[in-house]
C-alpha cells in the first residue's frame, strides 16, 4: 500500500497541486483532503498518514497564520520537503457557458482580491460571491442548479469538477506564488543535497536589548544566509515576537550547525523545523559577512588546527 | 460641528472601544462605522471624516493584513494616535437566558479561537457558529427569534445591543491586547511628547546582501530602539519582503531624524507613516548600541563642534 | 620672503626629501632642519616657520612614536599635506673609495636593520657603527679624517655632503616607504580635492564594552572607509588605548562630517588632526557597509526628504 | 640544576625585576642577561635556557617594537607567563653624594622622558646624559671616577650596583607600568586557571573590505572580550597591518576555541602565541555582545542539542 498524504482540501485546491508536484507518481487515492490546516497536522501526528501538505506563505498575502501557529506552538513535526506553486487563476464554468453569460462569480476572498483588476475590466457587471475555498466555488458551480455561473479557481479544479476553462491566467500578479511544505513525524532528516533550506523558530530572550542583531550576527559570522525572516507575536503581550527563519543550507553543514548552536545559547528557545531540499531561488538578504572560509572543508581544517594549537604544536 | 471619525464597524466592536478611548468626550453621532478596513481608509482620504481608526496588530494573531496592506501600498495617510485595547471577551445573552440555557453560540472565528478553552470547559455541549464580527453576533442574538442563544463579543457590545453579560473575561489569554491606530490626511505632525513612536515601512534594495543588518545598524548607531519589526511580502515574488518598523522617538528628534536619513539613502524606498504619542510600553529588542550621546543636546553640541573643526578651529 | 619650513634634520635625511617633494620650487634656504620631532612641532607653534615636516609611519617599523605623541597630546596643530617617500638606501663613500675598501660602515640603527641582508652578503667582514641619523653618518664620512669608510643613507644625502654612491637600493625591502606629514597652525583647511584623507585620534569611553566596535560602526554606517588604525596607550595605565585613525574623505564631506559627529557623541574625546589630499593609495580595510547612498548628493536629498516628512508632507 | 632563564639585560633592569617576580625562589645564578630582545629569543630557541623574559608593552610608550617583531615573524615560541611591573624610577648616587651635589645625571632616554617633570623641578641646573639602559647608567655611576653624579634607574639597580637611593618615585606618571612576557619553546600549554589571557597575531586578508569588523565580530559573537589590540605594519607596504590581540580566556575554553577557528577561516594567517594566567586587570573594550550563553557548559549543552536535531530528535 502506498504512503498516504493529507493536504488542505477540498479536492482541487492549490494545495492538492502542490502535493501532486511533490509526489508525481502517487495514485490519487493516497491523497487525503482535510478541512483546515490543523486537521492536516493532526492527521500526521496521529500516524493516520505519512505526511501532510499545507501552504506556508504566499508572495502577496504573506505567511499563512494557521500553519505558522502550528509550527510555533503545536506538537513538533518536521518539514521534509517544500514546493513553490505559481498562483494562476482560471475562470471556470459549466460546458456551454460563455464569458458573456457570466453574471454571478464565486471564489475565495483571497482569490477575488488577487483577480480584482481582471474582474473589473472583464466582468464589471457581474456579481461576486465569496465562499470557503476556490475548490468549493468550483464544486458549487459544477452542481446542477448551481447559484453561480462561474468560479475563479486553481487550474487543477477544472479537471476535478468537470468544468470548462473560460479564461486562464486572470490573476493581477502573474508572478504570484505560494510556498507549500510537507510535514512528517520526527525522524531521520533528508540527506543534504547541496541546495537545502533549514527552517527555525527563534524566541528571543526578553531581558537584553540588541537581541535581534545578535541573532542575525550568529548567522552572519558563520557566513550563513537567511532567505526568510518573519516576526510573529509570541502571544505573551504586544511587542513580544518570535522569528520564523529560513537559512540557506542543511543542519548537517558545519557552518549551519555552529550557527544553530550559537542561537541555542543566546535565545530563550529555538525550534528546529527541518532541513530539506530548497525549491526555487529567493533573495538572500542577510548577512553582510564572510563568503570565504565557510565550507565544510574550511571548518574541518580549522578544527584540526585548533587541536594542534591546544596541544602547543605551533612550530 | 464636531469632528467625525470612521472606524471598522459594525457598532460594538473592539475598534469602537478604541475610538472611544481616543475621543472620550465625543458624541456617538460623530462615529461612523465602516464595513472593512479599506472603507475606513477611503473615508479619510475622501475628506468625509477627520480620521479613521483601524486595528494594526493583535498580541495573539499578529499584524492585521488589511491594515498593513493599506499602510504599505495605499495612498499615503498619517498615523496620529494609537491606543492598546485589552481583548476581553464577554458571553452575552438576552435577558432571562441563563448559562445552562446556552445551546447555540455565535461569534467571530478569531474570538472563538481565543476562547476555545473556556468554551470547551463550560459550554462543551453547545454548538458554535461563526459570523463576520463579534458585533454581528451580538446583534443577531439581540433580534427577536434569534437563531443563537448567546454571543461572544467585546464588552462594549452589550450596551450597544441591549444584552446581558452572562460571564466576563472568558478569553484564554487574559493579557491579550490589540493595538489600534488613527489615520488622518497628511498635515502637521503631533508635537513630540517625550514618549513617542514613529512608524515606517522600509523596502530593502535587492541587489546586495546584508541589507537587513544594514537597516538595523542605521538605528543602532544612533541609539534608536525598535519596538516592532514585521516583515511583509512586497508582492514581487517569494522571498521579497519589506519591513514595517516602529521606532522609539519622534521624527523631530535629532537621533531619529538622522537614522531616517540613513534609511532613506540605503533603502529602495522608505514610507514614513507618522510620529505620535506612544501608548503603553513594549519590549525594545534592538539595538545593541549607544545609550549615551543620543540626546538632542548631544547632537546639537556635536554639530557645533563639527562646524568649528570644518573652519579649522581646533585650538 | 618665501615661507619657511622646519623638518626633522639634519640636512640630507629622508625628511628633507619629503619636504622637497611637498615644496618642489622652494629655495633650500627656506628649509630649517631641527633636532628632534618635538623641535619641529615647537617651531611651528611659535610661528617661527609656516609649517613643519615629520615622519608619521614607516611600512616596516610602524608609527613614529615621537610624532604620534605630539599628535595625541601636544598643543593642537593641523596636518595640511602628506607625502610618501620610498625608503631607498644608498651606500655612500668619499670619492676614490671602492666597495672592497669599505671596512667601517656608519648609519642609523633603523637603516642598518633594513639593510642587514645586503650588508651580510656584501660587507660581511666590515664593522658597523650606529649614529643618530643617516645624514649624520653621511656627514661623518664626508669629513677629513673620518672614522668611517662608508655611510648608509638616503639618496639625497650624497649631493648634500659631496659623497659618491657606491651601491644604490641596498635595502632588504625594496618597496619600503615612509609617510611624512606637514603640520601647520590651526586655520582654514585645504579644500576638498575628491581624494582626501582625514586624520583623527579617538579616546574611547572606558565605561562600556563594545566601544571599539561602536567606533568602527560610526564609520561603517555612513560608508566611510578607514585606511589606518593604530592603537596607542593613553598613558593612563596598561590596557587603556586611544586610536589614531585615517579615514578616506574630507571633513567637508557630508558622510564624514556625520561620522565625526557620531564619534564626538560616543567617545570620551576626539582630536581632529586635519583633512588633506591623499598621497598614494592604501588598503581600505573597513567598513563592511554601504557603498551606495553615501555621496554628498545622497545626503542632501535625504535631508530635504526629512524636512518634508517633518512637515507631514508625505503625499 | 635549576632552570635557567634569559632576560633583557644588563643586570638591574626592570626586566630582571620582572623575572624575579615570575621566579621568586630562583637563585640569581640561573638568570642570564642578554644584550637585546633578539638575543633572549635566540637563547630560548637554541635550548640554552628554559625560558626568556622580555618587555611587551609599556603603559606610556606602547608596544616594544623588537619584541613584537619577534612575535610576528620570528620562529614561533609560546608565551607561558606574564607579569606587570610598576615603572618606578629612583635617583641613585654613590654614597656621600647629596641631591645638591648632582650636576650630571645619566639614564636611558625613555626613563629621562618619563621623569622630565621631576628633573625640571628638582635638578633644573643639572646636565642630563642618555645611555643604553638605566642599568648601564647605574653601573657607570658606580664606577670609580664616574663621569656622572647620579643615575635614574629601576629600584632593583641600587642593590645590584651598590648605590644609594637619593629620591624614590620620581617618575611623572606614578601609575606607569610595563608588561613582561616569558617565552618558552613550543610544548604543552599552561592549564586554564579561570583567569587567563590568550595572545594572537591576525593577518587580515587584503582582498575584501570590512575585514577588521569581521575579525572583531568573530570574538563578539562568542562573547569573548579583547583586552589588547595593536596594529603593526606587515612590512608589505604602507597601509598593510596585522593585529596583535589579547583575548580574555584560554584556548581550551569552548568559546575561545570556536572564535579562533573562525579567525583561522577568515584570516590570511593567524599566529597563536599562547594561553597563560592573566596578571592584573585591564579594560575590556570589546565586544558588544553576549555575556550569556558563553560558558563551557553552555557550549556543551548546545552541542548535545545539535546532535539530537541532526538525528531528527525534536520531540
């Protein structure tokens, strides 16, 4: 029996598209749609599925609060894979419906927000309705006697619900994307590939200023680049934040290992979320420091040197 | 005629409570509830009202996306005041309803999330329903033939809708709070009070690493503390962020003025959102640098010294 | 009557060569040799001469203590020019003396140290004697009945004392150089040339750690590069240092002016020693920060922007 | 036979006093005076003596160039002890000479410089003569038919040469001190005492800016304080420096070991000069960073944590 994977449903969402991209050969029957991000995490924790796929951040909307809340304070799981899915919206209708026939359009509020310009230009007279997901909109349109003429949904939803694509690529930001992660139960990490990402949550100590700069310097001094930095409230009152970080590299790398130990020492708490192959490229906005002297070989050589000088072998 | 103020409605929300706290003597008739954060901003821009109050961040949920989106990319307005409102939830019912009678409870999804523990312990058998705001829940309960027995809402909602408080303070986090800001059209800034806050959005230049540390250093070197740092996607693709910052002090302060000029020079863009009296206290988590030599008098003395040495008067 | 200049004598030293390089057309009669660096400073202070030339640092020996002591704690003067003179040594003798005849060689101890290799290879059997300056050695050789057969001295000494060059370029480090500075009484600074150097002494505040990093950051944040950093004891006990710094740029530059004001605010004391045209190039080993946003125009634009936002003109 | 120790002679110098302080019970016969710092190093290297004592820095004059040159570029030796000796000067004469009889005073130039004020006030009419060391001055005064009436020398010189102290403590800076180090051949390091000092020379890579700040940050991030930072020319041309550093702690300490490995990776070269018990206290002027999370126990705990997360044990 193949592995089973939970995902944020219903069927036909961008999350299902992400899961298919991560498990290209898997049978559809092994995919388990869940209602809500928390349900996906729960299914993984319970052992009901091998892994679960959820959205982490969108290039327009930012971090997905439900996912981040689980990563920050839920029972720990590991991220073992990620994938970035372009957020392309399609206007779907039942067969036989033309663009001119569309008077009532359903979709998810975020999708509506991201297609507002196109809708204003091409469907200025139509009414818009928001429902719980883009897939739910597609499903509603597909039903006999549907209250809507068309749905704005992910490309994958058409096939799923037997709808016809009236217009593709109607998003106002053609380069919009969402990053999805797959969660698994704690266990051996994916092997380093040379192009990895490591995700963390760092809780700063409250009792001294400069904590954020200290934190960034722990990475900078070892030449570790950051690609994501997202502050989130800790829940302990206004002005108290933790930081969700993605660093370039694998925890098995010497430089990243040393940086994490530094974080561990200066932070109130550090949550390790996983090291996994990096999908796509993003801007590396920190640090300002060594690009030289940071390979595993550099660390190894320096460690041997330290052993020698600790024995007084300096000649 | 008194000034009129828009706020995120409907009547009876936490936002109305915030507005009342900012304008304690104003007649209720001068308060204009709006549907949606964007409508509040629009009412201020159009001149229909003098100012508008919206939530900015919650100590549990984090930044309010709709507000932050307006601050980052909407037509510029200024923040001229802030207030932090404790997020205390009350269980309201019609007169004559007892706790034991409550079988159907309505509220906003965030409120439900924040009262989940209490509800599980005391209303384990009741059904819960989510509606568009806590005030809408209260309003629905107040109507004859209401489909709900009780509403979880802000304390202010009881008076507004003629309901009875069954239980107060049912939130799981008794110290939860939301910070609200008042937006006005560009014009003279509030005078410095000695305890001010300055809000900014900084867009990093993409083309060089270390940009975030550089940014923090611009504050650190002048001894300016930060109290909020929130990354938001710029919308230009995954991994591209801008930073919403709150610094301690007023733009009229020498040290803050110099820091802002530094930001202006190194960033792709900087949006100034306002300098205004600081409500409450929060953790100052950066920088790690001078607490000495940072008063207006220090800056003035140093400027006079520079003038002298530029004239060669060193003796 | 032309300006008169004091220099570290006697005639025929590298310092005289430096003075000639700075005042190429001046008559020899206007050059006043002094015995000792302190005498040069005294001659300038008294008004007896317009300026005085002294060595500041040598690429092999480091800073010249007597000069640095005057800069750190003497009555203030300004540096208005610098010149780097290659330290090339010549073996001089009276006419008729051949290399094989040289049995007794005189020179200054530093010169001997810098020619040790050549002397060992070519004059292995000769005796060496050290005197108070290379010029004094040349003078001694030139006298009738001289106790020495040859002198190691600056190329300029041959002409001065009527000696013959036996071998040129006998220094072990052919690229050795000494930097000389000209001191003048306080007054208008040399105009910026676009390639200037500014010299300072910074006395750190004792009472807080991190003072040196703070100091370097004051330059780094404004994109000002340092080319010299020399620690010197303050004289107040072991472990207490001041720092002699050379920064790239002129105090009239906006970025350097702002950095100096920052230094003034955080240091116990700052001595400004002068801004003057930079001779030659040297390694710029700090900072790690902005190369962008640091021109006078950038500062001017940022200042105008700050004025606007202080007036609330953000639209 | 007891260990023998070389020192910078002649007998009766401050260096002999330093050696006595380091070896309080050793017989005088085991002390070998050398002419010149280089001779002391040579005696240690050759195995002729067990160790050699030389001055490293003076609180008024700064680093001792001959010693620093050996540390930077001589055949490597280890520092295994240090001692700080107060620089107190005594005016010595032959028995029967009174202060009023003193017309000719001999001493070393540095000593004369450090007693200039006292001499001007009390011996304004006397002639002063400089010789090669304070001990040589004392020796000269002690001889029959001496050309001098008095010598300014270290307190130890009186006993050595049978002179009478006319006036003690005549230095202008009563708190002046010199730090001496003892050099030994490479071998096992002194055990950590909890109050140690580690000496290094760091040669920066030329090819990138910010190298000095990077270097300081390697210490700062691990919470290692520096107590001495002295730049010296590398000899490769003006503007090229190496840095002689003293860090607080022992190379056996986890935090210092990690900092040294960092230095090794980013520098062109690092010379380890020794870890040894720290004599006296000095100002710790860097870094600005963690005082928490820097004990050996903190490092050990963090290393165990890293092992766990590398195995995926996060639950």
